[in-house]
C-alpha cells in the first residue's frame, strides 16, 4: 500500500550477539535520517511493538504516523529472527 511517492528498501542482518543491524535505503530525507538513528535493534525491539526502539519518539523524529517504514522494519527483523517466512514474503514481493 503506497501512501506517498517515496520508496524505501529495508534490509536486516542478524548479528552473532543476537542484535539486528538495520539498513534503510530511501529517497526520503526524513527516512534517511531515521535510518541513521536506527542502525541496530535487539530481538526484544522486534517483538515488543509498544516499547520498541523502532517506535521511540527520539528515534522516529517527525516521521508521519502513516509512513509504513516501521512495518517494514518489523517485517525484516521478524524474517531474520525466523518468526516470519521469507518464502511467503517473496511471494508477496511489495
């Protein structure tokens, strides 16, 4: 579901210590800045939506609540943790 004309690509890499590196490539300056503030999350950040660093006001900044970037981050983190099927997501693609 596109809510703006911007494009974001999020990748996640599971580290040996259990944390997840997050990399965001976007043509939106607000999302680029957000990505710089959110370079690594914990497994608990991926599992506990309400207290996650992903949603923390000091990390989100002035990103609109309608922006789907946070959902994308949770999805890639869940895939890296084995909680969401990569094959299922590949079928959906976007």
